[in-house]
């Protein structure tokens, strides 16, 4: 396959290649999405807790600058007070930590799903190659990452500059305020700034996540020969062949069942066999067998017949004879013409029954000895 070594990878990756790549720890990942989710979550918690959180923080800071005579005489009490204030501060940020942790876990699997692969943490000495290392440093992917970093820096810097410019007067007034109201005002300014910054990160994430998915699929693309080789390998496996045959049977049976609605009569065993026949009285051809089945398939044929109002006729010997002697979409054998004609004539006569007119007597179709089969498909001896 030397001619295929430089072939262009134009085919989408198969499910097998994606599965193998996932086992090796290769999935689409966007680092921007978790960062945006965590930031937005933290900001929303700050806004939800509102003034209470800011007030408590201001009170903790203010109380930390208050000293009484007892504290001055015993400096060791300052350590206890510091530990108490630290504990109160930690309890205030626990909701933020919990929300950000949950969002980090959820958002990390939003693009490529959740994955734990030992292969991704095992050493790969192939990556120690200088050539491949330079390729990663100066390749197209590195250039795109650099461009993305520049755009992110530019966007965040622009938002920060706009926020500082708008809040400059308020920040200058903080030095003239008391400690608690100054901290409260500063907190609200920080929260508002964090909200706008998080929204800018969200814009970056909404662009990066689809791009990472597209980039991953592009890296996983295959050549036409790789797809052919993989299909040959999979089709050669017994379980795959068995699955393909089973699927083909299901499709064939479904197509056959769809024809039952066009039948004129369904001849039954009445339980173990069922065959659906169609006859065009305006033509000169023999009746056509549209569908046939045994046991479960026979039950499905009867259900379809009931659903579409197709008449059913119980004739066990005739049903077995048609089942074992005639293939789907083929005319019935000549030796069964008379028996089938009796059944179809009776079914057609039911449509012409009018009040006061007796229906045609129900026939007992006779099957010739050469067409009498048992339930196992063996000819019965006379």
C-alpha cells in the first residue's frame, strides 16, 4: 500500500477508530469551557448571596482591626482571633467552592465526555522525538493556539479597560469612605466586573468548544484505503458477520411485513404458519405470495392482516404447502392453483355479500398428495 502512504485523509472517522482513540485518551477537549463555567458559577453565587456576603466580609475585616486592652496585654489572643476570622471567612466561601467544583466536573465532560484512560498517563517515548516536538511547537495547531491566546488576551484586556474607565470615579471615592461601606462598595464593583469578564470568557468558550470538536474529528480523519481495510477486518470477524446477517434478516422481514396490507387473503395453519397472497383478477397471472412466516413471524403476519383488515382463512394443509413450496414474491405452484382459487373466490365473494343474499359456502380446499407437508417441511406419505 505504498501508493496510499501519502493519500489525503478525506473520510470521516469510523466508530471503531473513535472508540480506539477514546481508549487511548484522545477525545475533544475545550479548556475554555470549564474556565468560563467556573467563573460564571462563582459570579452567580456572589450575586445570589447578595449584600449578606459582602456585609459579612466587611464585618470580618472591620473586626480584625479592632483591639481591646485584653488583646494588647496578651498577644497570644491575636492568633486565636485570626483563626476565628479565618474560619468565618472559609464558611462564607464554601458555597462558591461547591458550585465551582460541580460546574468544573460537569463542563469538563461537555465536549468529549468523561474518560479515564491509563494509556493517556503512561509514558510515550515517541513524543521525545525532536522532529515531532518541533512539529508540535511550530505546526498549524500551535499557531492556532497562539492566535486564540492573543484573541483571548485582547478581549479580556478590552473588557477590563472599559470597566476600569467606567468605575474610576467610584474607586477614587473609596478612600474617603469608612471601612465597612468601602469594602461593601468595592465588593459590588468587583462582582460587576467579574460578571462582565465571565461573559467575555463565555464568548471564547462558545467559539472554542465547537472548534475543538471540529479539530478533533479532522485529526481523526482516514484515507479511503484505511476505511476499506477496517471494513474488511470487521467483516471478517464471526460476530460481525452474524450481526450483519441478523440485521439483513430483520430488514427483509420488515419489508415483507409491509406487503401484507396489499394482500387479498392470509392463509393460516392457524397458529404455526401464515402466508399472504395477492391476486389480480384483471390479469392472467397466478396469485403471488407476498409474505410467509412460521411461529413468531406468522403471528406478526396475522397482526398486520388484522390491522389492515385483510381476510384470514384457516387451511392448515394449504398453508404448509404454500410455505414450504413457494418463495416470497413468486407465483404459487401450478399444482396448488385449484386449492388457492377456491379460497380466493370465497374471499372475493364475501365482499359482494348483500342483505338477503346468502354468502358462498366456505370451501375445504384439497391439497394434492405431492404437496402435503408436515410441520417440519417433510412430505407426508399417502
